[in-house]
């Protein structure tokens, strides 16, 4: 068996070497490919065309392909493991896939656009042909400000400690380099660049002071859309594109969530939906076509791996899911390599299993009395990690409860719960419910990947008023200011 096998991705023109036996989902999710049904083989959105090489199809995949009326050149990426060199065409890049697995209907326009999701942990950008919606290129990188702390509070503190200029320089330089790389590879006429991100990223990128976000009531007067000229950003090769950083909804609910609302189309539906983004900052949105309320929680970045002793994001080496077989935890590691740490979806799985098998109690205590649980020879889950999980889970669950109370509805009135976040593709829905993170039936839950990026791509085709319409319906709630927040939060810490 070869040491490494090569995957060539079309139309991106990228090649990547991985260990034989690596599931394709581990590779493709890094390129912004979404897996809407989470690998159940029902949506067909992860379909890929095998241009060269071999990808074995088992009996189950054969059936699924038949049902989806796909001929023998096609595979479902969520079912495939790579055993030898292959060349693939990513079909999803021919369309913008929405949260409900439909494709985005757009008015074709001249030119090309770039959508950028400026995440606290990861920055992702895609180059889109505005005439046909095809994605020509996709780049994902760790945010260049990461050395200044993993969460928003540390970034704000760094800014206030005299590093504002450096943080701004780094993120601008990173995004400009991404754009340059894409344009050098695909020399096209760029007419629009749209950035979305949380309020802190919006402020730092745009040159707005972050001090107002550092103390109660955290009100920034500058949440609006920011426009830039190519020269200001040092984009020399590009002639007069429109460049926007889209507006934030509230102090800690940014345009990434505005884009998420667009991607789920929740602002157009009569029935109520919930959108939960388990990113570095946990944000919650509940609403319908009349009214939307949203909040950010103090969930912190536990689900992105920070604050967990061996936490990491959903990338090569992360335990992304865990099963329980023969009385043992059986972790799956992204990239089929040795485990280096655990990401959010793995953490949720292991917590659910430990609860199910009574290895932890309702207060999160490890029943054996040890201070850690061994996942692999190299990866341990400590008692402190379990506490961090409880804090993050309680923050989300309490946030949802308070927003539901405010709208005077319950989970029963909710038609769909959308879960977004970098590790969304790997989430096990039953385990989300088992841990008490979300308290509804599993068939209401739709797990998504990067709704911020999907929404940003939609914004490339729309005028600003589309985003403004969502903004006008949306109210931001400060959870900490709610009198019953502490009581509900403490109640939700329990693992029952
Ligand atoms: S068929 Fe839905 S993700 Fe693969």
C-alpha cells in the first residue's frame, strides 16, 4: 500500500496528499464542501464525479446512487474512502447549496465575486462566477490573529493593550493575500467582495475602535455596513470592485449570523426556526417572517476546541466522532492519522456516551474518581474539560430557553433547528440531544456547515436591501441582562 495517496480536486486545481483509507469528508470539508444530510446518503449534495482513478462503491452506496439516479461516474463523498490516487470534480461547486438543501435561485450578473467568512478561528473565502453561481476557488486558513488569543475577549484585550494596529494589519494582509492568490490562479474581473464576520472582526478589519465592546452594556455605535476602496486595502491588481464588510446585528452578533439567517431562509418562513452557531462565540437566533430575536452566549470557544486541554478545530488529527464498541470508546480521527486532540463534535459524542454508560454523573463528576478519561493513548478528557463542556452547553441551552420565553413559545412551536459551525458536518444529532444541548426531537434538527459563507455568497447576488430587510426584523437580546438568566443557566449545567 502506498505511503500517501493524492487527491486532485477540480475545478479548484488543488492537490492534496493523505493517508490511504482517509474518508473523503475529512478532506472536502476543509474546502467548504457541505454535507447537508450528514452522510445519510439521502440528499446527494456531496456527489462527486470521479474523473480519474478508483473509488470503491459498496452495496449501500450503490443503492443510494441508484435512488438518486446517478450513473457509474458518480460517488457520494460521504461514503467514500481514498485508497489510491484520484481526480474528482466537486459537483456542489456548481451551485450554492442552502440550508434546506435546495439551491439558491439568483439573477445572473456579469463578473465574479468573492465571499469571505472572517471567523475568529478560521477565515474562509470562495471565488464565485456571478453569471452561473459556480465556485471556482476556495481557501480556508487559520485566522492570522490567532496568536493574540483564541476567543473574542482575548482579541479585544490585545487591542486595548496596544496591539490594535497589529491585529488589523494581520487580518487585512491575510484576506488580501487570499484574494490575490485566487485572482492569480483565476484571472477574472472581480466586481464584488463581501466579508461577513462577528462584530469584533468587523471592527478590527474596518478600523473601528473595540473599546465599547469591552464593558457593559457592550454597545458599539458603529455596527453598520463598511465600504472600502481597493487601494485602501492594498488590492493593487483589482480594478474598482465593490468591497463591503456587512453590518452586525448587535454587539456580539455579527454579519456572520445575518448571513446565517439568509442561508436558512428563516426570515421568510411563517413557522418558527432556531439557528444555533456553535462557533467560537455561541450565537442563537429564533424567529420567523415577522420577528426574529437573537443573542450571543458566554459559551466560549469550547466547541471549537479552545479551553479543552487537548481541544482543536475539526481538522486533520482531531477526534471528530466517537462510538462505543465492546465496552470501549472508539474514536474516529480526521484524516486517518494518529489522534492529536478532540474537536467539538467528538466532545459532544464522548460526553453523550459517558452519560449513557454512567461513567459521569449528573454534576459532570467522573464516577471512577479518576481526574481523566482516556480516549486514545495520546488524547485524554480531563475533569476540567467536562466542566468546560457543561458551561458551554448550559450557556447555549439557557440562551435558547430565554429567547423561547421571550417569544412566548416552546420547542413544540419550532419547525426546524439549524446547527451551524465548523464541525457541523461531523455532528451526531442523537448525541446533541442526549447531552441536553438541544431539547427537541431529532427529526427537527438540521446540521449545517458554514452558514456564514453560504449567506455571504448569497449576498454577492443581492443588493444591500436584502440584508437590511433581515436586519429590520431582528432584535438583539442581552442575555446577561435578563433577570432569570443565572437560575436557568445553573439548571442547564446539570447532565440529566
Ligand atoms: S448524501 Fe447527503 S451528505 Fe452525502
